[in-house]
C-alpha cells in the first residue's frame, strides 16, 4: 500500500506542492497511516524515511535529550577505568585522603589548601567503599556523566531538544572527558558545577525564582571548592547578566554568597602558589595558540570542535551563542593575563570547564544539518577520538610504580630495608610504592617523620644515614628518573651524599629496570 502511494506521488507531477489523495487528505498522512498498519515497512517518500515518520512523544523526547548523553558518557568514561595505574597527582590525592579529617586540614595549611574540600570528599568515599583505583575514580566518572546531561539541558534550554542531544552526545564521546573522568582529582567535579552554574544562571534570569538564585550561588561555591580556577567562568556569567539588564543585584548577592564560601581557600591558595606551581614557566604566545589542543588533548578534535562551535553564530542564534562564547573566551584571556603579569598558571586542564560550553555551541550548530548527517558528524568526531581514548587507557605517566613494587615483592626477604630516591621530589616515589606494597613494604630504614607528621606530601629522612642503616644486611633502593632536567636514574645518583656514603659498605647484588625507575638490591658482605 505504501509502495502504491509512493508510485502515485512520483507520477503525479506535483513536485514541491501539497499533495492530497481523493479524500483531500495529505498523502504524507496516508503514508504514516500505512506504516502504522504495516510496522515492518520502509517508506521512502522524497527523502522521508521511517525515522521521520515515527513520532516520539514530546515528554519522552525531553527526557531522552539528557538521559542518552548521561548513559553514553557513563559507559564511555567507565570503560576500562581501572586499567591506568595511578600517577603522581593521584597518589597525592590518595596520600591526603587517607589521613584523618584534622590531618587533612592541617596539611592544607602548608600545601594543597585549595584541594582540601576534594580531599575530604575522597576521604569519606574511601571510608564508604575502598581505595582501589576503580573505586576512587567513581566520583569523577559520575561527575562527567552528569556533566553530559547538564550540557544537554543547557543546549535544550537555549535552542531545543536536538541541540541539547547533539551537544550532550558530543561531550560524552570526547577523549578528554574520559581522561579527566578517570582522574582522582577535582577537575571533573569543577567541570560539572561550572556547567550547572551556567544552566542555573540562565534559568534564574528567565524565571526569577528565589530558589534558583540560591541554587546558583551554591553551584558557584561548589565550583570554587572543586577547583579554584574554574571560578573564571564567572567572567562569562557577568556578560550574560549584563546582556539582560535585569536581576543584577540578585546575581551579585548569589555570587557574593558563593565566593564567601570559597574566600578562605582563595587566600590560602594565593599564599601557596609558589610551592604548588614552581614547576611552571610563563606561557608563550605559541602556548596560547596551541590551547585548543592542550585542552582537548587530541590535535584534530582541538580544531574540529571549536570550528563547529563557531558555526553556532549563525543568524537567529548569534546572540545566545555569542554569550556562551564569551563564557569560553574570557576565562582563557584572564588566565593568560594572570600568567603573564602575576605568576605562571596557564595549564590546559585548568580550563577544562570550557569544554561543555563548546559542546553546547557545537550541538546547536549541528541542528542546521539533517539528522542523518548530524549523526554522521558526531560519529566521525567520536571515531577521530578513538586513538586518544585508547591512549588514555594506558598509564598516564612514564613511571611504572606497580612494576617497581612487583620487583620488590617478588625478591624481598624478611628483614629487608628499603630506601627511596629522591625523597623530596614530585615523583612521590615512597607514596607510590607504599600504595602497592601496603603491609608487605620492607622497613623504611631512613624514615624519620612520615607525611602525616610533616603535614605535607613528603616524608623526612634521618640525617645520620650510617646510624639508621645499623645492622641491616639487605637494602633495596628504588630510584626514580629525574624530572627537571630529565635524566635516567642509576642505583645511587638520586641518593643524598650521606646515604650514598653509607651504602659504600654494601655490595650491589642486582639491578632491575622498569619504566621510570631503577631498582637495586644492596647486600652487606659477610665479615671475614
């Protein structure tokens, strides 16, 4: 029956005109009726296929708009989330979060003060679940999945269901989302709360409900508590508020309340900047130009996604799109200016919260295409990111902590001692090995005060190495390659002079090499 209608249409000659049958009913309606009687039929009528004939109820479409991106992001980000072993930033999170609450606060007075809220959250999470890599990464996985939903809701709020769906799905399949969705740090949470804050601001400006402003202020506070620099999104929010010429005082009150919560962290963070980011140099103009690649961590996507987002500035949508672009570009400019004029701080991952806004913009740009073509573009972007997705399931650093620990575990004997080098570096050698060795760790013979006692990420060693070694007969040395300048560690070149001198009484029995580490076993020769 459907084929008969199609043939009739093709022979009618009424191309481009409203077509009707003998009952003055549109032929398209009759075709839909035929499909309802014959569910298995495929209808092709002037390019109209079955996906356009089947009508999904509006309430269902509204829910699928955000639910599909959430589920997609959850699946993609959670896939092999336990595979990459922890790297030094994650070891820092583990070291801090496994302390007591007062110890975390005390540590925050000396280092990582801005990360204390995240460490407290992770402390509670570990207490409820465990400190396995998979368990500790769940909060970030959940945050990225929810961010995909927030992107969809933001796009839907501004431009409709299709824009929201496309933007949310694009965000869900980006490799950088998987990278930081599998990171035991606060970046994913900051990205979530910055996106939610943007969505709540638009809702509050439109509906003017007091509880929306309260929710917005809470989102601002949570953004800053997750990562202080994510508050740069407020520069874009200021532009959005200024464009409406209303509710200025409510916005100021909400932002003021949120910032008041974050103020202690801000003061502490500024005081610790030199210690925290001493490894950074001022960004060059080339670093600014390469920022899209630095943020997306995939060169092609770093150009493709912003290019699609630029297409959102088309007629009829340019105003709202321009406001979101301001929320992307202003934080970039402010962070670069701070880096140039105050102190080095320009790092791509610190601007991760811009990615959801770019995806929302790209989502509305894709609505200019027919659905099959828009889905094909999304699929192509996802395919481009597959190599990066695979790379992010590999170790995140060149230091194989687990492999170094395995060497010790397989060859140690009762009564063995262990020495870590360098003890004061960002490699966090002792923390990483302790995570994998646990209660099977050889005696840390040089330990004078652990990280809890020093209220930092680094332990203190005894100054009299010869006395501390005492009558130890077998000593393991785990030496990490140097970071800056980079060079390969040998069994002794990373040791303090006095430790190296004390080991002069020992003989080197064996040496193992794993990525990033040299592991050596020294034994005291028998007395003659």
